[in-house]
C-alpha cells in the first residue's frame, strides 16, 4: 500500500461525515473518533450517519452538527418502497456536500453511501477482498486493516484515523443526557421509593442476545447479597423486548430480597442519566454496559462467548469476569445460541462477590 497523506495536507475540509451503521454499543464505542476529528479540524462541521435505532445516543453530542438516521426498518419493506427510501436518503446525504467521509462500518451499504456522497476524501479500512468485487475502489484513502484479535473496538476505530495522523488526545466514550433525561431519571428513582442521594446499584442481567447472560439464579443471589450484606438498594433494569422482560422476571423468581425494577420504562439517554447516579453497574456484554462506562460508573461485566479484549468497558473503573468458550472465536455449533452458555455458567457467585467488593473498595471518581 502506498504511503498515505497526513491530515494536514487535506484541503477545504468544511464538512465531515462519520458513518457507523452498526448497533448502539458499536456507535458509542466510535464516539472518541468524533472528538479526534474535531481536534484535527476544529473549524469543520461534523455529522454522523448511523442506523435509526442508534441515533438517540448521539443527538445531544456537543460536537455534532447533525445526526443522519438511516431508516433501517425500511429494509423489510417491498423492494420498490425500499429502493425509493434509500434513494431519498442518499439525496439527503448528497445535499449536505460533505468534503470528507470516514466509514467506520466496513459494510457494503456504507461503502456505497460513502462513494455516492460526493465527498472528495473517502476514508476507510482496506476491505481486503471482503464484500463485493471492487469495493476498495469506492474509497480513495485506505488504511491497512488491523488483524490483532485482541484489539479493542475503540482502538480499532481510532486506528483508522491515526493512519492519517489524526490522534485522539483523551479517548473516552461520550453520551450526553439532557436536563429532561435527568428529570425523567429522578422521577423514576422517586417512583421506586428511593430518595435523592440514596446509594444504589443498577443491575442489568439481559442483552439483546440472551446467550450472553449469566445464570439467572446466580444473578439473583448476587442481587440478594448486594442488598442484604452490603445494604445497597438494587435497581433491576432491562429493555422493552419481551424476551428481556421474561428473563428479568425469571431472575426475580429466584430473589429472596425485593430489588426495585424498571421494566424498560426509560429511553436510552434517560437510562444513562439513571446509571450515572449509581454507585456501581452490574451486567453483561451489552449496550447498557458501554453506556454505564460512558457515564463514568464503575462496572462489573460478565463475558463468555464474546471477546472481552475487544468489548470490555472502556476508560472506567471495571472488573471483567470471563471464561473461555470453544465457540467464542467463530460461529461454531458447539454451543446453543438460544440459551445460557457453559462458559457463562462456569463463572461462580463467589467470583462475582469478590469482584464487586474489590470495585467498591476503590476510590470512586468520575472523569
């Protein structure tokens, strides 16, 4: 690959677009790139293009001029309707007249959106033959793809910019609840019978993918221990998905204490305002885990079938409990993807209690 230019040689950068057509957690892990681009091009206006389900976590970002929400739900529409929707969205992107597009997605749709945006500088990792034939020619600034299996996704995204000399001075996750979000969180806390200033722990035992979850009876026992031994009030939370709701109800069946419960009542940024007030977050590899990290809340995370090196909580006090899984490095059929994995059930209650105790002993400060 030919040597690539330094960002200082880029001319006329007035508008920049970051593309990340991924899930909520992936988008949040890409937020350090927003600040890195701002520091490199302080006079440029920066926008982000994400899936509509992820847009809410970026709308209050002070460095973003606009969040373009790709209507992913329309992909299930009839072909004519879907094509019309995508062409309309593409027209909206082109009218923005971006000078540079940074594609952090690596997918085919993102590649075409990048090329058809009309931007002079089109930045991405070299796809190395992945995707359709000729995909790499849709970009004109390519970086070699990092093949380090232990690289954190924050480092992977930043690595694309670093290849062109764009460095992050203090990479951290950024999500900004509004005053209205804080009010909603306070209202929810009050509705549970807790007072402002009460010390509580947020426990989120579920994920969109239930195979990431720890054993329900052990999660319940940890909740009981936190309340009965440590004296904390525990707030159990989950998303509004019926499978997640069912999972939390099952955890509650094993609880001898009575934790507080928020069954998907809060939006993402409202939940962020809630977890920011918590003394500790306990959960599995999930978007809420990354949101908790973005708010500076000490975090205990359970990992098994997903790589903790790649997805661990970023830039926050944390502990990770992990067991190796034979299918953690590929979609093998050794494990049943519909239920709790053996690697997760191998994590003991005693290990979780020790990790919590160690986190609670650490001086707590939010950056």
